[in-house]
């Protein structure tokens, strides 16, 4: 169940009281009055709200990748095949792209981190590396 956080807004003359309420989503109703000073100065503290979900990881880190894996593992093989076909349908030909769209040509050049400097940098001492980072010159 979600935990909703509220604070009695001191800028509006409230008492600054902070509290949380655990409610079902279906029963959610924004609170108006502060339970401590009984004034209408409550403000939702969205940054502190907590929603407890059914996805759990041992370290607590849940990423979009974890959710995607969970969702695809629940699909049947025919559903996965249909989704895969839909996702890759545009790759067949240029006519399959939406109107006004075109394919981006891939750059044939090596990215900067795959440059010929890499071997030279590996052979540098720590001091030379620091100077190279600072000045951009290999022998500086």
C-alpha cells in the first residue's frame, strides 16, 4: 500500500507538522486539515511518498530492465513472438518506416574511446596520465 506524506505548510501560517498516511489507492482521498493545528494548510510532500510494489530485489534496486524481464517472463511464447515481430517490423525495408522518416546512416569512424591513443595511454605512468588529462598533450 502506498504511504502518502503530508506537511502543514509553515509559509501559509501552518504549524510545520509532518506526518504520513498509509492508504489503499482505491481509498485515496487528499487530506485538507492538519491533525495537530486543525488548519487547512496541508501540502502533499510528493518527494517523500513511498509505494510498495510486488517486485522485490535483495538490494532494493529495481530498474526498468528488471520490470521488463519480469513482464516478458509472464508472457506466453506466442505473445513474445508477436511483440518481437512488431518491434522488428520496420527493419525490413525503407517503405515500412512512417512517412517523413528516414534511416540514420551509421558512422564508420571509430568512437573516440577506441582511438589509436589507447595503447599509448596504457603505457603512461600515473603522473603522465594526470598531465595528459589536464593538458591534452601526451608529452606535456
